[in-house]
C-alpha cells in the first residue's frame, strides 16, 4: 500500500487522519480504531471512510497493509545503508597506492593497444555498455565480443596489438573463461575487472583488478556495477594521460 494523498479526495477530518498516520505509522499499527479516532479527534466512521480510500474494507485490513509497507521500507532502508557503507569502503580503497598502481599498469597496456575487445557476463552489461561508449572516444578500434555475434575473425588478425577487457562481478562465466583462454593462446593481452581476485576469471586473466564490493548486493543490481563504471572513468583518464605524454 502506498501511503500518499495523490488522487485522494480528503475531507478536513480525513486530512487530520492522514497527517497523523503519515507521522505515526508504527504507532497506528498497534492502535484500535477507537484509539486512532480519539488521537485525531475524529470518529470511527471517519476512520473507516478514510480506510476505504486506500482500498481497505476496514481498519484491520488497513493496519495489515500499513505493516507490510513499513516492513518494505525497513528493508529498503537497510539495503540503502549497506550500499552506502560498501561504496564508502570502495572509494577509500581507491586512494591506496596499490590500487592506483594496478590501475596505472592496466591503463598503460590499454594505451598501447590498437584493438580493444570488450566482453561481459549478463549481470555486467551496464558496465560494458558504458565502457564501449567511453573508450570509443580513444584513437582505437573498440568492439564487443558476444556469445551470439562473434568478431573473432577481426581480432585474430590484430592479436599482437589487441587487448581483451572483461567485466564480471561474479567472476565466473563459461563463455568468458573460454574467451580469455582463447585470447591468451592467440597472444592477446587479457584484463578483467571482478569483485574478487580468487575467481576463475581473475585467475585466468593476465591482469586483474578486484574491487571487493559488498556481497550483500545481487550480482546484477545497479549498485554492484558502480565500482566497474567508476573504474572505467579512472581508466579512461589514465589512458588519456598516457597517450598525451
């Protein structure tokens, strides 16, 4: 149930009820209809009329729906706090010299490549799309290798001047693992951005950057892709600096 006045036609007494319920949601869930009427200086009839405007037959049904709404809000608040904390730790780590040096090493490799091959698992397509748009501004051939539309005939001819950049929050995907192995065999440099350094994709790659984001987020959630998108921004700036020197 959405506790909103939108598309509701409230009387003056009903507005009093709405304001009280909005500000005292938890308390209202434990009240009787008479207690709510007394607290708002209205009547039981007014409370029932108010409940019907939220598609509830009575006050009991209204309280049940209100409790569910509060539970959902509580879950959302907890997830928001978890995301905020995880992002805070991530950005703190980005200031450490080890991470900066690792990124700079990767950027130097990308700056020397003529063909940049991008690939991702299904959960990291947002980061992949952003990287494709961002790196397209560089003086390089940027292409995406997909399971359904392979461009292997293109990168095989430029293997010595090509680099594969893989995005995978989970760090495990049969298609990507096979692609990394094939590129390595062909002499193509392989780089991966993953959530952990112990994953199969991280171990198979020539170079890996693990961002260690919270495991509380689903692999395909928007917040789980923020680190990879931020890393694309950093890499783009570092590659640009390398090429300007």
